[in-house]
C-alpha cells in the first residue's frame, strides 16, 4: 500500500473514530492525489508519516479516502470482507430470527464504507457507491454467496452518489436469477417489493420500527399516508384497524403496489390511492374539506447537499403546515426526514413553526430513528440520518 500523507492536525478526526478523509486534508506536496488511481489501497499517515490506518483512495472525489482498518498493514481484501459481512449477518440473524428481510450491510455502520446490501429472503440487492469497493465487486459477491447462500444477487449500482466517484451506472444480476418482484414481511404484514425497478434497493427497511409505532395510533381512525411509495406505512395502518387509509404518491406504479399489498393482507376495502404531487394533493384535500385523524409525512430527502439547506428547511415547514391544516383536532402527525443535513432540532423546529402557522398546540408523543439493521457509527454523525416525530395537534 502506498502512503497517503495528511496535513498537520488533519488526523485528529480519524483518530477520534471517523473514517473519511477529505481532499483538502491531504498533504499533496508529499503525496499528490493525482498520482493515485480511483480505488487504490493506501496507508493513511499523519503529517509526520506515522500510520493512522489503511483504506482506499479516489482522487476524483471530495471524500478522497475512506479508512477500513486501524492496523497499518491490513488492507481491505476478500478475507476482511468475509469477516465483516459475517459479523453483520450475525447481528441481523439475532435481531430478525426467522424473518430474513432487513438491511444486511450498512456501509460505515458495519465497517464497510461504500457497500449497502438489502436482504429479501433468498434475494440480495447490492449497492456499491465507491471506487474502492467497486474494485472488490467480485469478492463482495463471492462472500455473500458463501455466507448467505442466496438464490440471486442483483447489483443496483444506479445511485447518484456513484457519479460523484466517477463510476458508471448499471444494474445487473451478479449471481443466480433475480425476479422483478418479491414478497416480504414487515411487522407481520406482507408486501410486494420491486427489485429491478423500485426506488433505491426496492424497499426502505429503516422505518420498520417507526411503522410499528404507528399502529397504536390508527385503530378506528382515518389515515393519510403522504409520499407512500409502496404503502409501507399505509398498509400497516389498515392492518391495524384504521377505518380508511389514503395513500398519496406521484408514481402510478408505486400506487399499484399499494393495491397489491393491500389485497395480500385483506385490507383493500379500506384503502384508496391518490396520484399526484404531495404538496398539490394536500392543498386539494384541504380545499375539498377533507380531514384526517392521522397523517404520515415520509418525504424523500429535500436537502441532499448543504447548498440546499435553506430551501429544504422551508419545504419541510411548508409540508408540515399543509398537513396540519387538514389534521383533525387532537389528531396525530408523523413527520419524518431522511435528510442528514436536516438535523433533529431543525426538523422539530419545522414542525413547531408549522404548528404556530396553523394555530395548533403540539405534543411530542414519541421520537423514532432508523432501526438496528442501520447501526450508527458513534464517531460518524453522517450514519445517523433518519428521524421521526409523532406529534399530537390540538386547537
């Protein structure tokens, strides 16, 4: 491994536990970034040449290196991959015994930067987002086959983050055969999940526990699920005895999945769908005098980069305001965000301001975050991205 030398004091964050090196932290006089190829293994050193650990480099990316081991001689190879994937699998097996539907590998949270693996029973969907991990693609697939024994592995390497690493976008079957759709179980409820054409890996396991929390609030209530995708929130609400559930999404194919999953669970008679932009749909429902007892807001990330911060915060506040305008007295608002750049306090502030704009007094009943199959690295705040507030709204 060639050395990657850091500037003076730029090793402090790494020694405190973080795994990322930014391009402006590198001593390019000693180790020019231009001398490396994307994915090259490196030994990361402090300004005096003392090793901090090992990792891989990408001179084309703002995050130009990622640490994989604190040992100065331990490169990321097939053996280390197997060991860490095996450790991740052991945790999930204990957490979800007999229900093999979960995020199997969560990047830095599992010590494998640039790798995400979701398990759908006998199927695995893999996303590789860094050049260093892309070099080990064959080893990743081999380790998964050896440890999990799946019937099929799909590489969904079509995320926008690959562009930042200078990687091409593609989707391909890496092992066995992969159907277009599969059936999964979450909190005892059955869902139809698209593997090849769905969002991200096809499903969002991170809200599993928050969707379970929802069930205590919906019995005998009218529920609105905004940004519903395939109905993860809405179908579970109907199964928990909601009198009516309306799912709103801009995608007709996603809403078709809502209908299929509703039928699988025998709740199709209490579910309806509404296709369209979420903001427009909320305004139209308000204009029509519609009211709901429980409203779930689970939008995509409005703030993907820091430059989107101000506009994104306004969008979250507007979304919550529109929802509160059609929420019944003493109704429950579930407001979630997957934007890392929108911190917990900022989301809470958006909900509070929306309450003030609509003359509603709010009580925070519960607070949720990502489930244990998305483990947070305590030194990497970027791994803790999901938050959800369950708020009761009163006049």
